[in-house]
C-alpha cells in the first residue's frame, strides 16, 4: 500500500465568515423543506455551526469527518493509483 489517500472538500467556517462578501452566501444552504436560505439565514447558520465548535463543514458526504480539522482522509486502493 502506497499510503495514498483521498481528501474530501470542506468549508473553513471562520475563513468564509471573515472573507466572503454577503453575495457569496446566496444559495449556500437549504432548509429541511428544500427552500433556499437567504444570505442572512446562511450567515446565521454558519455562526451557529461555529458556536457549536464546528470549524469545518463537509461539502458532500464524508464518513471520516472531524469538525475541528475537516476530512481525515480515505485510503485509496493501490490498484487505483497505478497508471
């Protein structure tokens, strides 16, 4: 095994809150019923996540995710690495 790993993308909550203009919040999140959150609702969602100790949020599904550091990685089978 080569030790190769794949890493899922994640959102750095503090970084996004500090650097993203309000227009970037549009379309980020949806309510449970499928309605799109307004930029203000999305910002409050991120603030709530940060207050709960979630410094990173997964982008997509990840079964090895740590809210303090993001995706911890997933081993890639050696035959997948050979090219």
